[in-house]
């Protein structure tokens, strides 16, 4: 089991305000990579990241097909950064969606005034530093 630290929570939860939004990496079934910024990324609990997917665009379609994702954060001011590898699950309704929506930073939620977005919960199984050195890893490799 991995355990997201208080320092990770602070930097991920405040990434947008700090001008260092997280980058989400996804891949198509053929391995074609895709990356995009996620200003709503948050530490959901000690094992999960989450974000509010308001665009319902290409990255959501890729997560539906291939739930393996990576989230990267680099804070140059603090000289810290990580890559979080995990499996994403989409929540179109229910308590997880409501909890994530309730914690989304105001600027991101304001961009979805009709609240049509969905919550994406990422079960983290490996954390590395930015050079790829493994900091934490779980035996569980599936969703």
C-alpha cells in the first residue's frame, strides 16, 4: 500500500493556486500518449488522488478504455515533484462524485456552472520522484 504524505497533499491540493497544476498522462489502447493539465487534482485520501472532469473530452474517453494513468506535479519553488501511477475509476453519480465535487477548488468548479462534470478517482500504486526513482510501491497492480 502507498501512503500519500501531508507534504504531497499540500502541494497537490494547492497546485493550481501555486501556478503548478498537475499534469495527467493517459494512453490509447495502441499506446498513443496524451497529457493535459488538471487544476482540480486533489489528494482524496491516503491512497487516492481525484479530479473533477468537466470537459468530458479525449482524456475521459481514454480513461474509459485504459484506466492506467500517471499524474505529475513539479513545484519549482519548493524544488519538489512526484509522479503518481495508478488506476482511474470514473464516478458519474453517487457519494464519491459528490465528495469530489464538494472539494474541487472554486476556480475549477466555477468553470462547470451546471455541475455536469464527473469525478475521477485514482488508486495510486506507485510514487516516484521526477527522475523515476521509486519512493513507494504497492504489491497491488490492478484497479
